[in-house]
């Protein structure tokens, strides 16, 4: 495999899902639970992130997301390299527990 394919990436999922009806709340909950089951961690409300090793793994998780989309809402996915992720600035608030445990510059292993 090429060197860039083995690079660690962060896959972000941003979503805004309707919760006005019981069905919409159920669909939103199923989507969030799927993210947690697939080892995404909540960075902020409706923003989840996961570490992936290489583009091939990113593509696998994009496909899993596409196969588990609710009927309504707004969902986006964005990948960044670990180096780009390290340059993120926290302007207000605190690091999440996972960032404090290993530091933003270290790989989360699970």
C-alpha cells in the first residue's frame, strides 16, 4: 500500500436530525447509537469523530454511515489527517475526556 493510504485520519460526522415526532426521535437515537457502536466519540453535541488508519478504512466507515442514514435530517462527513486534527484550536470549553487521557497529538487505540 502507498504511504498516504496508511496515514491515520480522523473522520468527523456532523448532523442535525429532526426530533419533533416519536419516529424522528427514534431514528435520531438509532443513528447516534450506530456511531457509538462503530467507535465514534462525541466531540460536541451532534459532532462525532473516529480514528481511521488510511483512506480504505475511511471509505468503509463512509459506506456504513450511508447504509444507516435516517429518512430526514442533515448529515455531513469530513476526513482530516492527524496533523490537521492536531492543529485544531479549542477556543472555549475543555478537551473531551479521551483527549485528556491520551492528548490530542497521540493516537487513540482501542
